[in-house]
C-alpha cells in the first residue's frame, strides 16, 4: 500500500503539470508487475489513459516492440468507438498532417483509424537515417500530446522488464520524457517502468531507483485465509526455503498442495499441513531450477509446446500460435491450455503469456544449447514462406529472429540456406529502416553478412553490396564509426565500379562532418563531385560574380516553368545533389564565400536534370545571397519560389532549412512580428523530419527575432533557457555557445550578473576556427559593454567584431541589420568620446564614418520595410546630428523615431541609447529622451 500510494502521489503531480518518472526494481517474482497493474486500475478509475507494454529477453526484432504494442492496443480500443475514432483522426491530421504516415507504420491500428493504405516500399534513401529516427521520436511525442489533449486526460505509459529494452526504445522513451524544445506543450505524461535489480544498464533514463521490500510470511496467512498466529510454523518453513521470494512461495505452496502435504481439512474447515514432511523435503536453492522441475513433471506434449512458445518470447497471440501449428504441424493450443490450467501460463484476450518471465526462462533452458539452435533454425525456415506479402512484417521479424538466434553454425545446406537467410535479413533490415529503428536494422544487416559464405563478393555480389551499403548507413546513424569504417573498407576494396562505391563514400563523408573533421569532409566531397563530372569552377571568384551568373541563368525561365520542371530520375545526379546539399551546409561554416558556387550548381542541375528534394534548398539560399548583396526584393522573390518548390517536389525533408533561411529574408520585407510564427513553423517542420540542426537554428533565430520585436526580457529569459536545454540535450555545441552569449546579454539587461566562467578548451578551439561563433562572441560583449557604457570594453570588442564580420555566413540574417544598427550607435558614441589628442581625433573620424555607413545601410533596408527599420534609421540620423551638435535636427529625428515605432507597433530598439548624447546638447534633448526611454 505504501508503494502504491507513492506512485499515485507522483502520478497526481504529473497530472498537474510536473514531469514525473517512477521505476520499480527488485528481484524476479517480487510483485513489481502486480503493483504496476494495481496502479493501472487506479489510473483508469480516475479517467486516465493507461498504456502498457513488455520487453522480451528473446527480442523478436520488431522495432519498438513494447512501445508499438502499448500504443497499438490503445488504438484498437478507439477503433471500436466511432466518436473517439473521428476525434482522434481530426486531431492527428491537424497536428501531424501527412507525417502521421510514418507513425502509422509503427502502429498498425492507427493506420486503420486514419484510413491510410500502408505500402511495403523500401526506405527512402533520399532521406537521412538520423533524420528518420529523430522524426519518429518527435512524432511519438506529438501523438502522446494529441491523445492527452483530445481526451483531456493524462497519459500513463507502463513498460515492464526494462532490463531487456532495446536502445531504440530507450531513446524513444527518453524523448517522451524529455520532450524538450521550444514548441513542446506536453505536460501530462507519466512514465512507470519495472526492471530486475542488478540487471539494468547504466542509461540515465532508468537512474531513479525505488526501494523494494520482499513480501514476508503474511503472504502465507493471506493465501490460506488463516491468522498469522496459526500459520507461523508453516510460514517459517516456507520462508526458510524460499528466502521470501513471492514467486517461489506461490509455486512451492501449489506444489505442496499437489503432493498432499498442504491440504484442506473438511472436519476442521481449514487448511492443514504436514510440518515434518515439508521440513524434510529437499528443494533447489534457485527458483529457476524449481520451476524447471515443475515443467519436467508435465506430459511430453505439453512440455514440448511450452518449449516451443518459450523460443518466441514471453507471450504470443492465438493467431500467431495457429500459424505456428500449421507451419510446424504440431498441436500447440490444446497443450498450452493445459499449461494455463497448471498456472504456468496466463490466457487473456486470446494472448498466451508466461505467468512469469522466470517460467519462460526455465522452459527455454530445459533444451540444450545445440537443440535450441536447431529448433530456432527450423522454426525460422518454417515461418519464412508465410512472410511474403504481409504488411506489418511481424512474421518476417519473427522468422528472421529465429534464424539469427540459431546462427550460421545451424545452417544445414550451406549451398542454398545461407543465401536464403542473408536475403531474409536484408528484407527485415529494410523493413526496420522503414520503421526508423536503425539499431535493429543494423543488427539484421550484420547478421545477414555473417551468413554469407567466404567468396560471397564473387558469387553473390549484388546481395553483398546491398547488405554492406545499408549496414554502413545504419552504422553512421547509430554513431558506430568503427563499424562504419570497416564496412566502407570492404565496399571500397571489392566494389566493382565507382558508382557501386558512391553510397558508402557519401555516408563516410557525412560521418567526417559529424565528427568535426569538416575540412576533410569538404575536400572529399569536392573530389567525389569532380569524379561525377560536377565542376564547381573557381571557388575563389567573388560572390557577386557568381550571384550575377546564377541570376542570368534563371532569367531564361519563368516561375511556372521552374515549378513544372520534371522530377530528377538519374541516380548519379540524385547522388550529386545529395553531396552538394551536404557541402552547402558545411561550407557555410568555414568557407562562406564559396557557398554561392554550390548553390549555382544545385540550381543548374535542377534545371537540366529535374527537381530533387535538395532543389528548394538551392533556391532559398540563392534568394538569401541576393538579399545579402542588396537586392532585397529579388531575393524575396526566390525565397517565395523555394517555398512553392517544397510542395512541388513532394518531400518535406528540407522544409526546416527552407523555412529557416527564407524567414530571415522575409523579415526584411514583411512585418517583423509575422516572422516569429514562421520560425515556430520551421522548428516543427524540422522536428517532424528529424532535422535537429535546423530545428535548433530555427529556435535560436526565433529568439533573436523575439527580442528585436520587443518581447519582454523576463519572457525572453525563459525562452532562451528552453532553447539552451534543447541544445544541451542534443549536444549541439556550436549553437549552444552562440545561444549562451545571447542569453548572457539578456540576463545582463534584466540585472542578473552571472559569475564569469573560464572559457573551456572546447570553446577556445571553436572560437579559433569558427568565424560565425567568434563574431557572435565579440558582438554580444560589445553590445553589453555599450549598454552599460564601458568605453574600453565597447571599443575593444567592437574592433574585434569588425575584424571578423567579413568572414561569416554568406546568407542574409535579420541580426545583420540589428548588429549594423547597434554598431552605428556604438560608432557615433565612440566618436563623441574620442576628442583629445591628434590620434584620438583620427579615431573620432574613423568611428564617425563607421556610424554613417551603418546609417546608410539602415536607410536602404528601411526602403524595403518601413515597419521594421524606419525607426532605427531615424535614430541613427539623430545620433549623427548629435555628433555635429545640431540640436534641432537631433530632436526632430528622435521624435520621428518615436512616432515610427508607435505607428509600426514595435519597441524603438536603441532609443535608450539617447543618454549617449554629447554634454553640449544634453539639456536641450532631455524631454525627447524621456519619451524615448518610456
């Protein structure tokens, strides 16, 4: 009761918005699962939703088996009620759109609810494996939100036997628990897990350990309905023999009853026992051995059927067992019903389940090792023919898992069966990739490779190449660099052509970039593109020349002609586009001036060979470059065209990047407040496709837009903290440092002065090699120094910022305009402060000219968007007038700035800088400054 009360208290806290996790640990048979299901009754009785799943020691290989089972059972219940089904359908379609298809591959009953036709297509190789896995985790989180919000009730997920959970399921549950990110709204999720004490791994997800006491002798008195005083002698004997293990106690009492040592007395109307004989009875020390003896006492047919079932895990439904009966030509169901009567199995809703996992282990261990291997192989080969044409892959996974448990040594006819098993593993791996379980997929491909014979590259080249290619993709996705290198070496050694080697080259190039070896990745990418016949030309030529060439190229096409361009079908060109897309992302960080050449190639190939999912990325980056070079309207046109291309190519995998880059250009034309919503949409699109990088970038830029739009600083503090947490959880170090600098400025403005931290070696390394991070660092330090009027700090950090600003991203971002604006304010202020001595006068003129350059830039941007930039241009005009001691002009421009800010419903950012006015005109402008400060 105490433990149940503790769980209920945690559940109530989660229902009111807290995030709660409870795990139950203890030895096998101590009643953990029973306690969990008692809690489940409470959840259901209070109107909550209780989902349950169980992991098996003998993994059947079906991705996310316990999670899929839990959600699938719940969807099966909803299928029976038309109103609930319609309600869920509407919410899923509204929140997930067509992305729900990917979730329905994991949850078959969801497909039935949504009326989706699930096609057994191979995995989309245009899409990154990492993205697909992140997408599925995100969609699971959104589905829990949909369930909770649709039915206005908390969702509880109970998973049993966590010690056997696969890594993909752990990652998915971890995402459900964290559910981090600026767009997260899920606050009504409660997780309960059970695992055996001492057998759980070190994953922090299961780090909460709950105390668990073994049941004592009261169990005996409660079972016999007698007072503890009357059962004390029996309880003492049983406790001594079982050490209080509840499973052992219950099985021992059942055994004593069968042997007549514990029996009901009609005359005394109570149970009685033979104390002396029970005390003398020899029992094994281990519960598993005791259970094994219980199974050995059964008839051969029943024992054989239990052993068959144990080979397939903890439970199976009636339909699968009937399939086994047909395949193996054995009578299983009748024999399993006998085992149910003996208490070894439970039967609920046509599901046969071992009443405890230790019973399943005991049945499995009755068979010798060699016998188990032979049985697994025979069961797998018998099921394999039935896997053809099935949609969900359950029989395929079951068959292949049996064959893999048997191992290559169990193959009887090597000339045929090895290749059959390797092909089955290939099919199962592809199916697992479709379901975004790349850990399971890699295991299938690896097992398939293990079944190949010694000369497989000569005798079965196509099969070998496909197994190694897909295994390399999964190894990269799983972060297994050692396996990836070994697989790539094999393909590069035995691949018969450059085209055959191309896929592993792409995967390995991506791995180099992910492991921070970006220059090497770019060098390899350029080399491979040249071998594909793609020449990027002179990467040293100016960005302006390249942009003009691309503009001239596009001038021959109307928008409609571009949108109606055919789809790209040439596999070589599709692969080249993938390399170009990766190069664009990487080169923006260390070779920004060369990126327009990559964009030009993407557009050229799209026009010549057809559209691919990478095409919208090329057009949106081109629009951004044009805007950066000064053609805001022209850039805005190509950004809108890129958004239209997203729908035309029929793929949303690049939506996060297109929205992210495009929104920054749109903010130079459309009202700034509108851009806030675009980045929220970009974050959701990126998460839905599993693109964590673009999700983080949308979040970070969205924070910048918010503060520029005048969002309350306390709100900004909370928003920045959410984004920082999102980045820390995903180890996005570069973005994390940039966000940290931004957040420090926000805290300083609020009045929170953080303790200065020593720059870590990792941060120093990034600052030394990444101009984008270095620029952010010096700008934020210059900005905060200026806001608190520290002359030396402002001057020093502004000079360092100006020294590196020319070597950052080629794209146009909104912060370029706002940094230009504040550098203008700083420059005019420093010009007024630099008045003594000849050298100071020279510096005064330099700072004044910088301020004027900023003013000209803001005036040009104000022509494209009065809404966002007019008030800032007026402010710089006022600062310029202050430098020239023109009091009337300064007052006029300050008034204009205030009026413009009011008209366009924005905070006049920087108006408070008016306290930087030179002393000679300070009194004359006091009233205008007071208005500005308000």
